[in-house]
């Protein structure tokens, strides 16, 4: 086994451990909002580690070109962006924060007298 294969194997095992830890944390999380927050290690660390391991493996085989590096960088950046925005909006919807309409339930004819 070469040094590059050991590095790739360590990265894959590390990513696997993060995914397993996230699965256990999801199982033990008390509510939905906590479950959304627990997904962070998998989406922001484990999946980019797998992409980096793939790039390193391709480089060791001599099959690496600029196209694959650009794809990996775009995939990691997109993953970080989509995971952050997605978890934010899922968290907001779970938390139930809504805009309060002060005139809700008020008869429109009485609006001028209520001010």
C-alpha cells in the first residue's frame, strides 16, 4: 500500500466516522430543530473530505486534470452554500417563526378608529 492510498483510506474512514456520528446524533436528538443542526458535520465536513479523497486518488493514478479539480471545488462550494441556506430555511420553518399581522382578525371598517 502506497502513502497516497493510506492518505485516501484515512480520509474515507474519517468521513465514514463523521457520517456514523451524525446518524447516532440524529437518533438521539430530542426535537426536529436539533436534528437539522446535527446534519452539519456530514454536509460541511464529511462530504467535502470524500471529494478531496477522490481528487487525491485520481492524482495518484495520473488521471487528474484541471477539469476534475474545478468540478471538485465547485461541488464543495455548492455543497457548503446549499447546506447552509437549506438548513437555515428548514430551521426557520421548523421553529415556526412567522410574521405577525397586527390587523389580523380586525374588521377593515374599524381600522381607522383603532389607531
